[in-house]
């Protein structure tokens, strides 16, 4: 009799569990739930479309699903962080969102901006919502992570002594910045003024105007961000340190020009093969040999390296701790497993 009662109880428990599972199953378009907040399939699909190059071949089903799983995991993490930001009263204000929205929109004409929205399937509200999320999370991490990072002089000295060989410069290096003007505008490259030449004549005139601005004392970095037609515009034209051997692979005239410059000097517009012009500035140069710990650039570089390492470590630990405290169910991952790598339409 006992054995029969145990069996009946087991069957009843299984039936009850199955009933509960069926009752709690979300609608098909809910792909995850984070502390009761639903993340919808449309959320993932929008982010997916914004990351896939419309001009490239379509990814395979497996590649697409893998990317969507990664996106969903990012959305889960973002939701967890956003919830914590809300608890700490760190959610971005409307003014902060508007400032970031204006900044993100500034490199584009209105027509280009609207096309970008159409191509990604996003609306202005979608974009502002994402900006609010990003700014809120940034404020949270600044308080919880960055404010707690401290790099001491002893940390810097220890790193230098352990990695002394990497500060031995094998050959002279030149830190160069550039402003590029081309008659062949690249639609994927933008500057702050959205100013682009479209003909050789326009390129020559634009280069001459920029040279006049530089001669009048304009800041090279600001001009590069405003007018340069190259991806380096976002960094003020800064190309970083270039070894002398790399200059051997460039135009001989260009190498001769760089080697003859003094730090702080800029060139007149230099014609580029194929059309257009390049204006160069020599920010600094380093002789070959051992760079000592007393060099301020060495110290700053080490501090940046150590800070970045610690930031990545603390971010990972912080997010892991928050995920341990969260109640997360990933229904998309479950569906992919149950369907052996497919999703229901």
C-alpha cells in the first residue's frame, strides 16, 4: 500500500509540475525574463538589424542565431544594470538624453540620419531609449567601478620593472596627425561638420581654406574632427606613433617631409595619388633607445594600461555578482536547444 501511495504521489507531483510549467510558459515572442521584466523578440531583432551590414551577404542561420543569442545576453546584462541604476537614482535625465542624442546626430545631415534609422529599423524613440540605457549604465559603473580604482606610483614602478624590455624603442618613431580631403567621399566616413568635397576643384579649395585656418592659429585636432574626410577624424586626425621603417613603405616625398619636420609643425596640403590632399602635423617624435620610468609619457601609458586592466576585471566581477542575485530565464536559448539549432517562425 505504501509503495502504491508513493507512486500515486510521484505521478501527481509530475502532473502538477507539468501543469505549472505550461501555465508559466511565456508567449512565443518573449525571449527572456529578467526579474519579471520581459525582453521581447522584437528587441533582439532590432539590435540584430542594426549590427548586420546591409551590403554584406546574409549570415547563415547558425551565425544569425549565435549573434542573436549574444545580443540577448547583452540585453539581459543591460536590464540588470539598468535596474541597479534605478535603485541608486542614477537613471539619465531627459536633458542628458537630449544632449547625447544631439551629439550622435550631429555628424549626419537630416536626410542621412533618417536613412540610417530606416536601414536599422529604429525610431527616434528607440534611439533615445537606448541612449538613456547607455548613459544610466555608464553613470552606475562610474560610481561603482571607476571611482574605486586607484593606481599608485609603486604599481607603475612595479609594472615598468617587470616589463622594462617593452620600453626599449628599436627605431625612431613619429607621432603624426592628418587632415584628409578627397574628391571621392566615402559615405561611411563622417566629420562633425559633415563637410565633404565631391570634385578635385572642391578638394583643392577646401584644402587651401583649411591651410589658411591653420596659419591663423586654428587647432589642428579640432579642424580634423570638423573637416577631415578620413576615419581618423574622430580622434582629431591622430595616427599614433609610426616607426621610421613604416615610412619607407610610403611615398618618398612623404617620408622626406616627415623627417624634416619639428614637433608642432604642420605641412601645406600635399597632393595624394589618385586625387585629393593630405595635411600632416608632427605631434612628437621619439629617438631609439630605452625609455626611462621618469618619462611622463611612459608613466601615463602604464597608468592607462593598469587602469584598463583593473576596470575590465571589476566590471566582470560586478556583473557576475548582479547576475547571481537576479532571476533570469532565457527562453530563446531553451528553444534553440530544444529545436537542435532552429527557432519556430
